[in-house]
C-alpha cells in the first residue's frame, strides 16, 4: 500500500531524535477509537515547525483506511507547531495517519500512527479516494445519480398525409399505365370499321340502281312479259 509519495517519508514511526522536532499530540490520538469525525487531522510538534515559504512545502498529512483509500480534503495548514488538514472518514474500521514535517533545524521528520473509526448515529461517512486528495478539488468521488426514467408520453397519432386521388383503372391497369399505342390502334380500328360500313352501303345503293328497269323511249311502261298471263275478271 502506498503511503506518502514524498521524499523522506518513512512508513515506520519516527523516534524522537536530538535536535529534531517530535510529535507530542495528534488528532485523533494515537491508538484511539473515535465515533465522531474530527474537524481536522493534525499532529503537533514539540517546537515551531519550519515553513520557509509559508505555503506548506515539504509538509504532508495523509489518512488511509484498511482498503488503501484516502480521506481528508488535501489542504495542509502549518500553524506554529501544528500541521493539520480538513478531515473526512468513510466506513468503520482501522485507519492510519501518515505525517511529515520540517523541524526547526531544517530536518525532515515523518511518522505514522493508527486509530479506529467506529461511527455513531448520525455520523457522516464520505467515500474514500483512490489517490491522495488535492486541495481545492472535491474531497469525494462523485457518485452518479441515476436519472429518473421519463414516463412514456402518450402515443400521438401521426397526422394523415395527403392521399392522392386514385387513378381510374381499366382491366386492372391504371389509365396512366395504358400504352398510347393501344389507344392509337383502337382509333385506327374504329375508323376502318366506319370505312367498311360506308363502302358496303354505297355498293348496295349502286346495285339497286343498276337493277331498276328503265322506261321506254315513248314513255310507255314496259310491255308485260309474254309468258305472263293476265287474268280477266
């Protein structure tokens, strides 16, 4: 499990050394069991800490649970002999605090200590992070909120589109699909029938004229056929 990714941080507890700062108090207290989230995670040294730049460079504090998740807001503050960071905690269980400070003589001192988190009623549990928190960024990983499933709208019947007037059909075929040659052929056939009728009628008329007996030159009706017999009454 990774702890502080800073130079000089030791995972073992740092023993007090001559001329170096050492921790005299912490929050939570080393080895304690807490039921409320503290306002801050903090360590307090026996003397003033050396923050030359005034921005906490070289100082660090991290809180990790048994699963390796990180907690806190990542904003370290050096004030006199105390190093602190805003606190958050997740599920109940064992936690460890890793810290690093710069003592008054310029030496880097680091260490760690455990505590147990046993949240009481109403305690706020915050999801842990997979990496050390960064100051100014969200201290928690956002949990996607399932969006409400929209209720299906009432089905709206589509507006009827303009319907074309059907084309009259001839023998199952639309007029538009009839070949124009068929129409021309029908007209020619009809004209042929008319010509035949007129020709026959004229021939019959001429034949009737030829069969009629012309009158005699003196205007007398033609003599009766000698073979015919006139019956006198």
